[in-house]
C-alpha cells in the first residue's frame, strides 16, 4: 500500500540499496557536526532532521518547541521535515543537522552495516505501528490466520511479512500476496483479506469504519523501535551535554503531552494546519500507547533494551539484509549514555 512511510521496515530492500550507495558520500575524515553556533538570543542553534513529514510521531517534540522547553535548556531548535525524497542520515553526517530521527531502528542497523557512523541516543516509540488490517467479517488476528489468505502489501512489503512468517514457523507459500496502491476498496469488497498500513494513519484508515482489526508484526515476533533519535557518532563523543539538554526538553514535551492530550493535539494542529484536528484527537491515545509501556514506567521515556535490539539484528541478518555489509554491533551504533544522563528528567509513565 502507498500509505507506508518511506524508511519503514517494509522498504528495507530499497533503503538497503540506498544506504550502501550513499555510504560512499560520507564526508571524508568524519562528521562535521558541532553545536557551536549561537543565535542572537544567546541560545544554541540545533537542527533535527526528521525522516518523514512532521505529525503525531513528533507530538512531544512539537510541545517542547511550542511550550518553550527547548529554550529552557538554552536551545533554539529547528525542525527539518522529511518526506518521500528526503535524506535523513546524510544531513546529520555532513553537519547540516545536529540530530536526526529515522522511522525505525532497522534503518540504523542498515546504516551501520554500510559503515555510516551514526548512533541512536533514544527511541521515541516502543514499536512500529505498521500492521496488517482486516475486517470483523474475516478477521486476521495472528500470523496463523494468514494461512490461505490474500494480503495486500506495498511493492517493498514482502520482507517484513517473510520475517514474521518465518519467526512464527509458517510456510510463506501458504500466504498469497498482491501489490496494491492507496485504494482500500479491495478490502471492503472482499478482493483481499487484509491490507498493510500504519495504525497512526487514521485519516486514510477511516474509510474502513471503526471496527478494523490490526495485527502488528511488532507484537508477533518482529521486535523493533520506531522514531529513534540519532546523531553522528563523532557528535556523541563531543557534545553529550547539549544532546542531554535536547533529550531533557523532548522528554518534558512528551510528559506534558501525556498529561494534556487534548491541548497537545491543539498545539500540534495549530502549528501544522494541514493535520486533521478531529482525527488527531481520536488518535492521540494510540500515540501515547506507542510512546509508553511497562519498560518506560521503570526506565523512562525513550529507553531501548539490548535484548530487543539484538533480536532485531538477528532477524535482519537471517533475512540476508546485511549480505553486502557487516553485521552491526549494538555498541557501535546505539548508546545508553544520554538516557542515563537524563534519567531524572525522562518521564516514567506507562
């Protein structure tokens, strides 16, 4: 389906080629990243490059900006929106942006495999909201329910499906797939049994009615983190204090959004009028479920576990995604330093 975001797990094949090709473009001698530039207001200028169009996945970031939480930390933060043709890693490595946010940790591991020196400092969402969506008259609630069914996926969506089926010991030949665009009519008419899409894309999914059934790979053997914040590895070693300030402010933004959901959505929609305010109000509880869980209740917002990261690398390796590069080492591309430095500020909610 075309409602996939660029850079999601379902575009891994395409993104893998992109990272391997782009690796040759990394600035010689390392990243040219610094926080040295100060604005006229005596705040340190910081730019974060997002992987996709700014929306509910950045709700806490937007709150932090609009409520002045960044300025409280001495930062003047600019958001760089992404999109279908946007670059995310290259601006961070070249110094155009001090931080970036990718759609998923899978892309971080692919970048590491291609020798692109980036490091994740926090993970915004506990898992990807990518799902296989069916209707009550023909529900698909588990991977086993897919046997004998027809699933509509986007052109690059086969890999995630294959990983999930393999993890659940299901013969991939027993699940038929078709490629389709953004039109959801085939599901409504019964031409297919499920379509793939993002549960956070409630505007498009609303045509299916309120009683859709979603089966998420992330809940069925394919661990991942979505919306990870990353920096050039060189930046991590030089600017931990400034990075800690950024995460403190964003953490405060997500805590405020958690406690003031209606007002947070209004702030977001005032800042980005193209968003549908009514639908975003209906979606915000889902956003909080993506952002907070039992782990964040103990460790705080943004935490990532070594166990989940290692499991994801193993699955990607088994799928052959690293065959043209090296298998990533977690400590080379993920850190807990900034999370530990901000433990007192990150909200323990779940």
